């Protein structure tokens, strides 16, 4: 395992789990109906940390973030990043890359073509 691979997720381990990011997230705070379907920034940090780890073997972590944690509800206002006492760039380094990887898997024409050719029609 190379150090550069480890450094990508190292920032997220600084989280002290104060949940200030959860408290200031407007998706949870302003929309009562989203609370059941939206995990929030703290849990996206954990999912991104695990997904970026070079030894992570779960291929469905991105889909889990979309379907079970409500990653699509986040509209990237960066309010969670602004209040983080550990200065973790939650939005820029965790949420946006997770969203980009989900979009790449679902909507990239080359990935779609590769799945069709290799007969792997399920999104993983």
C-alpha cells in the first residue's frame, strides 16, 4: 500500500464526531421529511473514508450511499465544512467525490458500454 493512497482518507480520521456538521446541515434541519432518508455529512465522511481506502473490497459502497444514506439529497452548500472544528473539507473531499463516482458509474457512456459488452448489467 502506497502512502499517497493512505493520505487520501487520512483527513477524515481527524473527525472528533462532534456532529456539528449534522446540526448545521439544512437538509436535515430545514426539512423534517428528509430526516429518515438522509444520513448526513458525518456518515458520508465515514463512507468516503472507507471507499477511498486502497484495501476496501466492497464494490457497492457508492450505491449504498445513494440508496440507503440519501447522498442525492445533499446540494453542496458547504455549511458542514464551515463549522467543522477540525477543518475537514467535508464537501470538497468527501461528498463531491462520492457523488462524482456515483455519476460516473451510472451515466458514463464508456462504463455503460463496458457493462453491456461484458454482460454486467447490474450497477455496482
